[in-house]
């Protein structure tokens, strides 16, 4: 096959082995890119479901009727811990420290299956940890976590099935039921961070964020395109007339090597830029709250801060003279917003201020908002102390969550 481009002619030289090898890798790279794109959408949907469920009111298990309503659903249960069946999941890390996840079955009142309560993380010690018994009845609020049945294990999951507490590599409901002779719900309940008798509870929803999967997908697709272009460039050779052959000069080996290396380095560079600086390409600004420009100093709230909150981002709710039922509901929603932030939840603090002086009203009046009511509103304040955004009390908490996610993503402080 011959290709004519202007006054230049190119002859296609086909090699079965080389063509099969190149097309195989092109197809493989495209399949891997499509798989990473699927993972991107799956993680986006997973995080969105988690955020939406965290803003919902806790239900009882009897109120959950649809199977797809179980993941991340806040649940409230009452019962007694069965301390003798406390279990430990080994090789769990928190801030690069090795430890165990502690799970204790709960016997729910008037219910047969036991519900495993994930009480949090404890550091590893020289021997098997001893977990103190909890004797009194429990009124528990937590979030449902479905188990990962594809988790990899090395050898036997439970090395010492006849010793208590059971120490395992992963939570296998069928295996635990067989060893204990008891039936269990097919999911676990992650104990609320504020609930008693728990340990370190910093739940990770996903260790690989969606943006990284998108970066991988772009990298694989670009590598497939680069390989296809390189294959075509290699197979098409320029046809040089005999009288010009002696005068023509071929491309030097160094230039060819540099060109080939550039073709394979370029996709990695592009995907890295898109992953680490993807916010550069999000040109449309969509804040859901009311932006305060320039920001107002927090001293206008006339409220001293707790020591731990001074270097954090703050959601501040300024109530009226008393905190009524609506006030308590708003504060609860703010705590759910904080939980939905996942790994960034530790960067945000929630403050409820009963009354503010007229200084804040004067600050807004100085901007032309003379009738601004500072009460029954939610304010966002950065770690430096700048009040930069506010919301009316009836705002959808998902709007506050999206604004906070955007701010925490691009900010390196707090």
C-alpha cells in the first residue's frame, strides 16, 4: 500500500508479527483505560451515596426494606454487647501505626441474628489485646458497612479458631457463624464517633480517589494512541527516487531514540498534570453559599475559640436566644456534613454560638446590608479567622458539603 502526501510518497511495509504485537498492546491499553474509567464512575457514585446517606436521619433495621438502601445508611439499634465473642481484625493501620479493628457482636432486643459493631482501631501491643467488657445495655447509632468479599488473605483467615478473641485477616461472616454457632447480619455497623465504648474511629471510604482513576484512564488511552502513531510511523517508509537516494540523509539514531522516548514519556506527564492540577481545568466557579467579599474577621463574633479549633476550618451556627428543635436539627446536620467529608473531617470544627454582639451586624451594615439578621445562619470561617461565606438556616446541607469539599481540596492550610 502506498500513500501520497503532496510530492512525497510513502510505502506501507506490513509485518505480521510486529503488527500483531503492536495491535495487541493497543487493545490492552484501551481495555485498561476503559476499566479505570469504570472505576472512576464507581468511586464517584460511591462517595456521592456516602455523602447523601450521612445527611439522612438514622433508621431502625426494620425500616430499611430495599437492599440498595443498606450501604452507608445511618442506623439506630438497642441491645447488649456479647463481650465473649469480641473479634479482632489484624494488620489495620492508622497514621502509619499497626493495630487491630475491634468488633463486638450486639444482641438486638427481640432479634435473633447478631449485629457486628465495629468499635474502631486500637494499636498493636506485644500480645493479644484485652478488651474491657461492656455490661450495660447500649443505644447505638452507626453507619452500615457492607463487607468486601474479595479481600485477599495469606493462608488461613483465622489461625487459632479455638482461642478467644478470634484474630482474623478479614471479616468472613460465614466462617464466623460456623465457628461460633451463631447467625449474624451480612454487614457490620460502624460505631458513631461520639458513641461511648469505642476506640479510634476514622473511617476511610476509599483509599484511591476518583481523580486518580481518571488520571490512569487518560494515561492508558494516550499510551494506546501514541503506540498506534508510532506503529504507523514505523511501517510507512518514504519512497525516495534512485537519483535522490545518495543525497538524502536518514534521521540520526539519537533523534529517533529521543522521539520514541518522548512518545512514551508524554502520556505519563499529561496524566500527572491532569491528576495533580485538575482544578486548573475547572473554570466554572459554583459556590452554593453567599460569598462574603472581602471577608469579615472572626473577632466580630465576639466568641472565644476552643484551643483545638483555632487552626481548623469552622462551621459556625449562630442561633437565636435559645436552641429549639430546629436549632438541634441544624447542628445534627452540620455533624453529618463533617462526617461526609471523610478523611478531611478532622480539618473542620463545628461551633454553636448562642448570641452575638452587634459588632457582626455592624460589619454587615458597613457593606450596605443594614437589615441583615446575623442569627439563624451558618457561617464558614477559615483557619486564619476570616468569615468568607454564609448560608440561611434552611439551606440544603449538600450545598454546604460541596462548598467545603471544594475549599478543602484547593487549600493547603488547616
